[in-house]
C-alpha cells in the first residue's frame, strides 16, 4: 500500500459504507490520524516521539511532579509514560528522583538542558498549526477552535475521562 499524500485520491476516497451513519466522526478520525502523523514528522526532527512533547509541556509548566500525577495529567497508560520517561531521561530532558516527602514516590522534573527543547517544541507546534490551518482565515480558525472545544466537551461527557474539563467547568461556576 502506498503512503497517502494531499494529492493522493486515498485522502479523498468516498466514505466507507460502514461509516455512512457517522460521516463527521469518520472525518475527525482521519484528521486526527493525519495530524498525529504530521506531528510525528515535526517532532522527529527534535528527537521526540509523539506524546513525549505533552509530558515535557506538563513538566515545563508544572515543575517537579510525582510520576503518578504526571501519568494522570497526560492521560496515558503508566507503562507508556514510564517508557517515555526512560527515553527522555536518556536524552537528558528529564530527571527522576525520590520524593523527599515520601520516599516511595518518584518526582519527575524537566532538566535545565531541556530549556532549548522548550523553544524548539514551541516552534514545532507553531509550524504544525500553520501547516494544519493553511487556507483558513482568522475568523475560520477561531470558529474551528470554538467548535472543536464543543466536540471535546461532548466527548469528555461521554467518556468521563477529562479531568481538565472538570476543572474548567468548576472554574466557570
């Protein structure tokens, strides 16, 4: 099977018959898959795998956190986060150490060496954003952001898996 490209008919193939009841869900799935592939290409240039940037973003913003809290924050399987942290630690981007308040717990923190990675990830996300939204004007971008936030809220309600949404909702009350 050949890879899909923007000019490839595989990117615009007709809706599969099994997806006729959910054409938008099918489109969202395709867009999410393609966006993750594009992010992977951008991140590969930084020496990161998709998902590792979310771990780093959380650590840069939150400072040192317990590994268990990090797992909850990034909403990934503990074994996946452990593998990510091993790779990030080997690359010099994170450090793990015992929590002085509870020696059974492990604290994870971004290293000073990761500061250069911070600006590179920020630039990569800006590049990805521009690539993703090419052809949309400012009003369309705002509207898409607004609509996707509504879709995200719907999905969070359905899955009960969005702790950050609960925090936002509590703050709005």
